């Protein structure tokens, strides 16, 4: 490795900021440059994987890094990034410096918060990074007595964190199962965000949207945060944070993440800058009224009593973790002026936490806190210097979870394949708790001996999933039917009360109010009991929501049902959305039959009332004014209809909907699954507008097979990548009715564009208008575009504006457009950086194309000597061009005068310049 030279790194085109950055790198010793490169390696892997490869290689090549062509043939982006980064490191100092400088240049053209954050940290903290890296690796030097107590403390924390506890699936004999972190834990995806501030919908649904959005934007539009970055330089607050807030919906893994954080600290793998870590759960702190900070710590860690005073003398070496702010009964006002400063002084428990965060108590310490988003939306969080949100599992993590859950790999693959084919269940697997419920259900379903029984136990909707989950638990208990039904009714009304009043924690008095038998062995299968003070919560929020709907079928009351439906629709925060979906899902007789033993005799009447309510809701939607509220309302109705599985109801209810407009509504993969069901059922729908829906590849995969009867389809502004062209091509091939296809403002540039062009030239394609503007198409794609147009006899309108078509291959496209057989009447080529030499080719198009009537050429570079060729073509009365737009082309006064002369000679032709 050559770590001694940086010749040729800066080029003549680099700006002053890049030069200063380069000079900073030059000042680092070899060991510092190596260590910082390794420190950022995971970040660089993530960044390079999502950057434009051609742009990065071009920058590296311009900085004298040779032999880069081999990377162009590597298909797997992760392997490519790993190989490139390792090769760069092996090449030595010049290559490493060239990479940093190249990334600095690309920062101006790439929307990458991760890249911005890394470069800023390197710029701001470069001189201190090595010191920080070594401190996080080796920790502080401690006096012998503190070293001994730290060892004791780590041993204690290891005992309570090294195992991952899970509730047992049905048919197991033990109440809990424990697993080693190294065999069970799956990494969670975390992003830097303040997303919860605008969260008004059901939080699970909203996070589903956020999660899908992350997938669609290829994760490069968000700042990915791994646990070892939580207390690193924060790009948003521009400092090294000490107060960090972790947000996440129920079941997303907040507590598990905190447990893993402590576990990794104990093992020495994470943040040894903290000499002592104190882990508290707000639920357990609820039993405290007034206490001092020392009392709080000793209540949890009594063995620290002798050295606690010495430990608290160095606050910068301390980390306090508080898990579950949403479960705290204490008042916490982070803007309060009533703060404490003495760790020995008794205070309200909430005030102690606030004082730690506000730095009046143990100034210099660090605090890591978790909460559900709903709690955060109602408090002032500005005091926190970094806010992150747990997004859950991406597809790879989902698969790993299944492999870890099932001891038999073949069974794991079978279960994962089934779930992946069921789009609704698969998408909800972003939640670890959903993964557990699904795996729990399938672990029993796949054990069935009868094939018929097995099929009947496999869920197809979320409602069926939870119905089977409950049925499996009930089948594992010997409680007689009447006793089980009574318990289901009582916890159902408890659940309904919680949903309507935004409550997830219940006490003994709540259970008594709803006649819940807290001595029943069956109760622990659905509710979790915490330690002092005794409180109860459902296994998962969605389990609570299921019971809140099921109770209306288990203990029917028309009056209660109508009142609940009215209340559910009155809440603007979406708290009842999942409840309503379950209510509609249980209206399906086959779904209801899973729990038929525990239903009220009038359950069918409850079903009829729910369907009547749904029909009336659809009629109300038709009366709403056009706007985003109407679109959101319509999508909600689609979900209710989807859960009913009643195709006759869907067809009759939506028979007046010939056009569906969901433009501007963020469409998750689950939303697209539901819409596909609607489109397949309602074959009379002709127009579908999904402009700006961020539907992404996963959503498109689910929608494409259902889009075979449309006349008009828009996927513009959806950030679709070129891999989407495979599915877009299938839409073209399988829909002989499609006339207008809008794919503008995506990112379809890439090798798979050829699939779309092949479909365009298919004999079955009858498309008349194709919009491909703003798709980053370069001149090399002109050959593919030409092949698609050449064999299409129906295309009359083609929009290729705002791409990058200027270049040697443009002639292939112009040749096809010049053909007398070309039927295109309206052609958009504005914003393509077309040079003056292109005027000759454009003139040929005007002369030879017998169909062309309108040509848009705004915002190019057509000024120059070859403009005369274009002027000549426009001047000839035989050519059929009727309108040409030439604004923003840098024309001189003389050139404008020539164009005016054409207008004078050909008054029937409109020329805009």
C-alpha cells in the first residue's frame, strides 16, 4: 500500500470548498487517515451502495485512480460497494483521499443526508476523531475501586440483558421462552427523523407509510442511524448529542433495542466512553412518588451504594437509559422552570428525569429515552439533540427473523414463502411483533396433519391472522366454552374502552370495572402483567384492537355498536382505524367461523349492521368535495371493503367509480395490495391517477397484474427506478385498452428500460401518449427509445423533456423520428441540453415526418450556425409542422430576427422564442 502521495487529486474544475477539504485531508497522518476511514466504513458502504456508480467512478478516474471498469459489471450493489471500498483502502493514501474528495464533489449533486452527515463529521470532528474512537474502544482510566464496581455492574447487567424473552406460542408448556441475543436478535432499521410531530393517523398505519417510503427512496433520502452512531456527531443539531430520543410504534422493538444497547456496552462492543450505564423502565418507575436520583439508582442497583457518590462525580462518564415514556404516569414538562440539581434531594420522579435532560442535574451526563410517537406529539422535544425513529425490518431482516424463529430451515422457508405471497401480511412484517404473531400462527398451521385443515388455518387477511392467533390460544386451554366466552367478552369491552380512550395500560381497578377475572389462566395469554405497581397491557396494540372489534360479535348489542361506530368516525387522530378494519373483516362469515364457538347467536345481525354502515359511508364519500381528505377517505373505504372479502359488495358499492384519483396520497405496499383487489374486482374502472403516490417497486409489483382494463394510467412522481420497467412493461403488454401512460418524473434510466421499449413495440400495444420526462435518460438510451418507437403504429404524443439526451446516440432517435412511418404528432424535447448541431437533425425530422404538428424545444442550446437548417425547414410551406416552441435557447438578436421572418412568411405556423 502506498500511503505517501496524493498527486493529482484536485482537478481544475474543483471549487474552493473542495480544495480546503482536500488540504484538511493532507494534514492528517497516515495512521489518522486509516483509522478514520475504518471508522466511517459502514457509513461509506451504505452511501456508495446508493450513489450513482457512473458518477462516482467518473470522479475517481478524474483523480488518477485507474482500472475502474471492472466495477461496472458487478450487479449486486452491496458486493460492489464492499469490493470498491476495500480496494480503495488497499491502494493506499492517494486512493483514500481521492474517494473522500470525490464524495465531497458529488455531495452537491446527490440528495444524501448520510453523505452530508459523514462529510460534516469528518470536517468538524476530524482532529478529535481518533481520540474519540480510542475512548469508545478502551474507555476511561478508572481507579481500582471503581474498576471493581464497574465489573460487578457489568456482570449484573449481563445477567438481565443477555437473553431475549418472548411470549410462548400456543402448544408450548412454558409461559416464556428465552433466546441468546446472538441467535435471535435481528438488526432494526433506524432513521433520524422528527416525523412524529405531524402524526395524526393511527400510528401503525402511519409508520407503515413511512417504512414503505424509505424502501421506495432506496433508503438514500434518509439518514440511517445504527446504534453506534446514536451519540456521534448530529448533522441536524450540529453537535455531539448528549440527549437522544428514540421513537417507535408499539411492537417495533424499542425495549429490545435498549436491551441490546446495554448488552453491547457490557460486552465492550459499544460506547466504552460511558463508564456506567443505568437502565430504567418508566413502567417500573411508576411505583415511585418522590425519590432522589441516588434512591432511584440504588433501588435498581443496590450494590453501588458504597461508590455511588464517586461515580456521580464524573457525569460525562454516565449514561441514563429511560425506556417507555408513553407508559409513565409521572408528569414530565421538558420546558419546566422547576428543576433540581442535587442527586440526594427527593423530588418527583418525573422532575428528576426532566432535570437530567435539561442538564441542571449531573450536567454533562447523557440520556437515551424511548417513547411511542403519540406521546411525543404532545410534548416539547426541542431539548433533545437527536431524535431517531425505529422503522423496523426491511425485507432482508424479515427473512432472517423467520429463519431464526423456526428451528427447521425448510419450515422457515415454507412459512416465509407463504407470507411473502400474501402481500398484506408480508408488509406488516416490518413490525417484529407482527413477525412473532405470524410465525406463531404458521408454526401451528404447518403442523396440521390434514391438508384441508392446513389450508383452512392459513390466514389471508390481517383479520384472519388475529382470529387464528386467538383460536390457537383458545384451543390450548381446557377452560370450558362458557368460561372462555365470558373472559373474551370482558377483555373485549376492556379493549374497546382502551381504543376509544387512547389507553394501553390498565390497572386492577380497570379489570374489575369490566368484570375481567384476573385469576383466569387464560388471561395471561392475552394480557401481560407488570411488576409493582401491578398493571396490565395487551400482548400488542393490534391484539387489543382486534378484541375491541370482536366483542361486538361475541356479545351483540345494536345500541352499543351504533354508538361505537359514530364515536370511531369522530376521532381525528385515527385511533380507531384498525378497529374499524377488524370490524369489517369480521363481517365475513368465513373469517368469523374461525371463532364460531365464541360468537353471539346474533353475530350475523352484527355483520349486517356493519355492512349497512359501510354502504352509507361510501355514499357519504361521494358527497365530499374534491381534495386530499376525499382521497384519504376513499382509500380507507377500500381497506374496509378489502377486509370484508365481499366482491359482490365491492362491485355494487363502487359501480359509479369510473375514475379513481389518489394523486398525492402516499401509497404503501399494503395500500397497493388493497387497490389491486379493488381494480381486479371493479373491471369497469377506466382511469387511475397515482401521481405523486410514492408507490415504489414493491407497490408496483402488486398493482401491475390488476391494471389490464385502463385507458389512462399515471405513475408520475413515484421515484420508480429502472427495475420497475419490468412491471411497467407487463402493464403495456397485458392492457390493449391503455391509451395514455404517464411515467414522468421518475428514475427509469438503466438497463431495464429496454423491457419497457420492447413492450412499446409489441403488436398488442395501443398506446397513444407516453410521458417519460425527467427520468435521467442519457443519450445512450436513445437507441432503446428508437427501437420502441420504430415498431409502434399508435403513438401520437411523446414527452422526453428534461432528460439528458444530448450526445452521439441522439442520431438514432432522430433517425426514427424522421421516418415518414412515424405517427408522432406532438414531441417534447425541451430541457435536454441539445447543442446547436442538433438543429440539422431536428430539421430532418420536420422535413420527413408527415405527422408531426407540434415540437417543444425549450431550454436547450440551439443558438449557433446550424440554426439556419432549422429555420430553413420551418420556412418551407410544404412541411406540416404547425407549432414550435424555442424559448430559453440563448438566441442572439440576429437569430431572433430570422425566426420572426419565418413567422411573417408562414403566418399559419406558431413559433415561440
